[in-house]
């Protein structure tokens, strides 16, 4: 969070409230899951929902499911024929994901994969309108190179945690692999001529890249 607490509270108070199912998922994530702070959260979830509703993507790829909060937020913008493929390597989260996906309105539109996204993405044949990258930071650049040729023209790539607690704006310790990787990734997004990019200081940083 880079805003003062009172301004941040005002922003949240004047943004759409999250649906009840996401409130329940947040509560259960904090009760049962290690590192619950990894959940997208109410405000960012509303941002993801709004972007998805504006795009109305037919095919979505999410890299990093966690407990399913962001997938459900993005699903709110799917047309009836739309679908989300979401990938996470942690099989221990699959039961909680399934519980909330199954009780949502988007049960039939969400397809989950458990495993290494670097191995799974090349097997996908879809062309995507929206991709959300929120997984291991050291592989962000690898994910980008795997998905860029699977994007439709005008498609959107959303990248989470790109400010990394502000560390990306400082000289990184040579042992800080994640910060170094994100610095390189942020430079890539701003210089690759196949996309146009704007970085938003939302929570821990969210980049929107539009494929030309």
C-alpha cells in the first residue's frame, strides 16, 4: 500500500463492495491457509472484476490460482460462452478452490490445472483475450514469453505485485532474486514493441499491458 491509510480507507469505502461468496472465501482463506496475504483482496478483486467487465473476455488464462479469489473476480466479466483456465502448482489448495468454484455462478466456466505453468502453457491451444499473472515472481518473464504469441490482438496482460513492496525502485541485493527478476520484467513490459503498458500503484502494483 503506497497511499496514506486514511486515503486508502476512503478509496475502498467508495468502491464497489465484494460479493458475499468472496467475503466467505476470504474468511476461510485466513482461517485455514498458510500465507493468506497472498489473496487478491476486496479492492483489487473489484479492480479485476471491472477490467474483466470492460473487456468481456471469451478466453482467460490465470497463472497462479491460490484459493481462487482472483479467478472468481475475473469470471464476473465473462460472457456466457467465456471460460477461464487457471493454473497453480499447489495441489493442497485444490479442494478449497473447487469448493468455491462449485458454489459460484461460474462453475462450468472455470477449468483448473495443477502443476508447473511453464510446462502446461505450451500445451494450451486457446488464444486469450485476458491473462492474469500472479505466481512466482522469478518466472514472470518466462510466463510473458510463453503467452505473448497466444494473445489475441487487443488482448490484455495483467501483472500483479510489480512494485514488490517498493523494492523495485531501489538497488537490489544480488541475492534478492525476486526483486531482480521483477525489475527486469518491468523493463521488458515497458520496452517490448508488441505491447503498450501502464503501471498502476494499486496495492503492490498492477501493470496493464495491451497487445497491439
